[in-house]
């Protein structure tokens, strides 16, 4: 059964078709949510919220773009809004263990490349990070990213280029280790 038939059956109230549509897309939605959020528990919550919204709004899906593109637009919106809420909440909390370190000079060991890369990606501006993750990590085309984020294809390309430039600068001290 093709996707348009599944969507029609879901609209008609077929729960088996809803489950099949969910199963067809849940892995990719989760991966995108995880790459954007960087946290398994948050990614699971965002994935669930994405499908709740998608099934609630399935009647508004016109089919102008692929269903997966429409679904990933919802995912991106859910994750970015959710991360804003989490950030506001986390800014208000303080760990009791942090009080021990106040007034002392922290000692930092040089982290490995993987940890530095993750931090460099996390430090990118939100738009750059979103386009970088969607394109370079998840494999979306610039056209798909443009539709999902509501931006022009050129904007997606420019943000990816700027994201890569910022990552090169952030990781430049590792370049010598990899050049032969």
C-alpha cells in the first residue's frame, strides 16, 4: 500500500494505517530530533509530540510536498520550540554540586575531537545548526530543508556554508593531526 493510501485510511480513522504510517517514519523523525536536541529523552518526547501534532493536523496536509517533508517541518518546529522551553527552564535551575567549584580556578583537560565537534555544533547559531544537521548529518537536500524551514534554497546553502566555516575555525587546532 502506498503512502497516499495510508494517509487516506488514517484520515478515515483506521488505527492500523496510523500505526503503519508511524512505523514508516518514526526512525527518521527520532534521528532528526536527537541530532537537533542532543539528548535521547528529549528526542523521544519531541518525536512523540511530532506525531501527535501530525495526526491532529493530517487533514491540513495537501500533498504539495512529500509527506516526509511535511512531517520533518513539524519535527523541526517541535524541537526548536521545545529546546527554547528547556533552555528557559534550565537557566533557572542550579546544581548544588556547582557551589563547590565557585571561587576556584577550573582545570580543563583537552577534550577529544568527538567531544569538541559535538560542542562546536551545539555552539552554532540555531539556524546554522539546524541546516548543518539536516544536510550534513541527516542527508536532506537544500530543497527539502527550504520547504521544511520555510526558507529559500539559497538561504539553506548560505547557512550551511557559514556553519561549516564556523566549525572549521572551532576545530582548527585539530587540523594538523589529520594532515599528512
